[in-house]
C-alpha cells in the first residue's frame, strides 16, 4: 500500500532560509497507474528528463515504474524569509527524514 506524503521543509533560522517547493527531475521514463500524484493531478506516464515542481504542502504519492527502473533527482527550492519562525515539530521531522535520527 502506498501512502500520501508531505515533504518536510529545509529550515535554517540563522540564514532565514526555508524550502517551499520540491523539484523532481526524472532521468528515466516509465509508467504505472499513478506513477506520480500531486494533489488532484495524476501522471501515469513520465518521459525521461521530465521536471515536476510542486509546493511542499501538497500531498503526493509516487509508485515504481512497471517495466523500467525509476531514477529521479530530488531537490528543493530554498527562499529567504525574514519572518521565519522556528517550529520544533517541523525541525524534528526534517532531522529524522534527513539524518535518520530521533
């Protein structure tokens, strides 16, 4: 079973930086029912070198390709935000997601 995901934003209070968008660049092409779903948008076929950018608060789900390896590059778009405030829950989730720590 596949579950919906929300990305945990990158956060650096000292630099007033926070990520707001996820960037996916598909290196390989492939297909599957809902190979990628972001909100109400579903992609069943993805061409190689397809770039998908979405706001990190959007629920999303990805499935393996049926007949080929699914290879993609994931990154984030980071912004400067002078009004940035620390959220300990988000910081904890980011730490766990990136560094596999509690």
